[in-house]
């Protein structure tokens, strides 16, 4: 398992994408898997920055042909799948995770939470 600690600032999503690319640099992944992994992870990190607060930690674990990404933050709020109008400029992050991940969930952790998803690597 590898992990990344982040501050709750606007550069967190960019740092996360760079970190993911480093983690999978030597792993041949289909483009759609790589793009989905980056999209879902940055959606969860963005939610943690906007709604959760510090401390923020991203954990990555590869298990038997899949990857599990966990994003922990210090906020008590729980993610909700929202169905927003096509003209909305936000609010789709959890819906994307719900649609594109193989599985996802929430684990309460003290005053905060951990939101995770699993994605096949093939």
C-alpha cells in the first residue's frame, strides 16, 4: 500500500494525478483504466478538500487485478449520489464514482471518514 498526504488546497487534485501517474508508470494499463482511476480519485480528493478538510490522505492498494483507492478526510459529512441538471457546473463527483467504479463505499473514522472505490485494472 502506498499513501499520499495532502493539504486542503486547490493544488490537491493536481498533486494526486501526478502521484497516481508515478505509481503506475511501470504498469501497462489500458488508457480508459488509467483515465478512470485518475478521474475518480481526483473527484474524491476534490470532495475532501471542499467538504471534508484536513487531514486528507489518499491510499492506494493493488490486489489481484484490481486497485482500491481510499480517500480519508476530517469531515463528518457523508457523500451523496446527486442527480444534477445537465447545466450544473458541479455535483457529479459521487455519481461518477457510483457509475464507473466496480464497488465503492464509506467507512466512518473517528471525527472523519474514508471514502473508497475499487476498479479492475484490465
